């Protein structure tokens, strides 16, 4: 169990990372002392005076107690006096944590970080990283997790996963779990480990689409996008899958036995059976149409053609067009 300090301040404009740090602290506090030892101060109840009162309150609880205060970005310098006095003389076995979700107009008071450090605590700034700074940020986060990435490996990870810091951190955590401490990963290793994962996710979307499950395809697409998947990457792997289905449908139409087609697919048996069945149901013409739809969408996602709607709207319309191809509901 890590040794906890008397005070913490976690602030910055990366609100997702701050929420994650808060959740981890609460989980650690509950595991160490139980939920009865945690006092949450939120909204109007989270004023500097209220925090000071909570820290000084008498308690008969055994073990370390925790006071968690949200909304420090709303506090004013003039209101800090009672809290600064408490931080200068923290009671034993007590941890107070301040969380400030900052933006251009709301910042934690300038005196608070200095007071937290003087109390023997930690101050962490969780800032949104500019795109060109992401490789350096990725290398630092990887090192915290016991991985060594060179700059090319970090660039490869950003290229595969996208620019969302939370998504990058999730991928780094997966890599750390799968490797020994202090493992060194180069760009080739990142490509092999991460690209295959992205490929499988996109293939799942393509398979759902080939099965004419429009609702499932839309749900999966929106989920993947929310997780940080980039549209060009999804389209690349989807295109590969649909082309594979088109080849299978063409072979079936030419009279080739399904067993022979299956042997040439080089995929797990059940997945091959499903692909062949979906290819047969879709037909050669509909799959050719799907390939064209994906190609047009990929061109638009890379800046080609004239865009009238957003790329996600265009993608959802294309998914609907593909899933409903050959039915009465097909979009003209």
C-alpha cells in the first residue's frame, strides 16, 4: 500500500485525467481505511472554510482519514486564510485532497499550491497536451508505468491510437500489463501490438455491417469513435474486410466450394464460416457497392471531395447505405 501524504492538489484543464486521479484516490482511501473514513466536499459545501473545519473536526475513526474537496478552481485568494492555517499544521493520519478543473477563466488560487507543498504534499498539473507534444508526453507516461519507449515508438503509438490522452494512457497500461518492468518497445513492436488491436476492432465493425445489423454497426461505430479511434484507420481495415468478403462472394458465384474458400481465408474457422455466409447473403454487386462507399468515405476523411456534413454524419449515412443495400429501404 503506497504511503499517503498529508495533502494533494490535482489541477489543470485535462478534466478526464483529473476525474481519473480522483477515482483512484477514493479507491485507495476506501481500500486503506474504509468508506467511513472518507469525507467528500462538493459544490457549495466545498469552501476553504468548510475544508478547514473538516480537517480540524474531532473523529473517533481508526486509521487515516481523507477529506476530498472538489471545485478549488472557484475559490478566491481572500477566502483561503482559514485553510492556509490548517495546512500549516496538519493533524496526524489525515489526508486532504483538492481537485481543480481549470479553464481559461477559472484557476486554483495561487497560494494553494505553495501551501500544499509546505504541508509536505504533492501538486500535480494535469494539462491538455498539444498534438506536437504528445510523443514526449507518451514517453513520460510510459516510464511511470515501467516501460521504455523511444521517440519513434511514441510517434507510432500516437499515429495508431489517436491524440486523446486518456486513450493513449489506456493503451500504455495494456502494454505495461503485458510486459516485464523496464521493457523497451520500439516502433516495430508498437505497430505489431497496437495495429493488430485496432485491426480487430475495425473488423468487428465490418462483420456487423456485412451481417446487415445496422443498429449494431451504428452502436459499434459510435463506441469506437468515443474510444478515440480515427476514421481513416477504421476505414482502412473495414475496406480490407469488405474486399475479402467480395472475393469470397465472387468465388462462390463462380462455383468454388466453400471449403476451398475457407482454407484461403487464413482466419479462425468460425470467423471464416461467418464471413462466407455473410458474403453469400450480401452478393457480389452489393459488396462492390460497399467497397465504393467506403472508398468515397475514405477520400472525404482525408480531405478529398466536397464535404457538406461532418465526417461522422457522412460515415453513419454510408453505414446505413451499405447495411440496407439490396433492400427496399436502401437510400437512393
